[in-house]
C-alpha cells in the first residue's frame, strides 16, 4: 500500500516517539489525533508500528508496572488506575499485577508510612493524624486493608 507524504511523515515521527520509551496504543492515538490525523491514518500508523515492533501493548504494560512499582513505589490500585486510563484490558492488567513482588509491595507501603509519620511527627496522636496517614497511603495506591494492617 502506497502511503501519502503526510502519513509517511507521521509514521517517522511516531517511530521516534515509540523508540524513546514504551507507549500504549491509546497514547499513539491521542498524539496522532492532536496532530490532525484521520482515523484511516491512525489505524494505518498503528498497524505499521505494531508490525515493526515499535508498539507492543504487553511490553508497555510490563514496563509501566515495573517502573511505577520500583521507581515511584506506587501501590497496585494506583498502577491499575493508570493502566485503565491507558485503555488496557482488565485481563492484561491483572496478569501484569500478579508479577509484582508481595515483599516489595509491603516494603513500599512501609516506606511511605514512615515518610508520612515523620512529616506528621509534631502532630498529636489521634484519629485525625491516623486519617491523614490513611488518606495519604490510599493516594499512593494501597488498599485500605493493607494500610490498616500496617498502621
């Protein structure tokens, strides 16, 4: 299939975009739409990127889960929310989250708990302080059950 000049230019641009870091198909679609690409161009470019292995959804999910867990120390709930925002299917998300180390996850929770407790060390003990800690840890993606066990 012969490509017009604009589609070819967008393919080159998206190849560079994908080579820089793992991307989701949703990110590519958004970027192309912002650049004014037609739906036919978007589909053609995504097919090309997948065929040339610039775009791989499972590779993106693995990189996202590992990066957010080990670098950002996010909990599973926040990672899952991020992947849902990228329009990743529930089954792929659950499979990727199952690869997370339980001990690392627990260690990350304790690191955030310690950090928040240190920042609130001058505040009086009580339900208000505990609520602040719980809200903070919930925002980091940990479940209420995990948080209450740790506190």
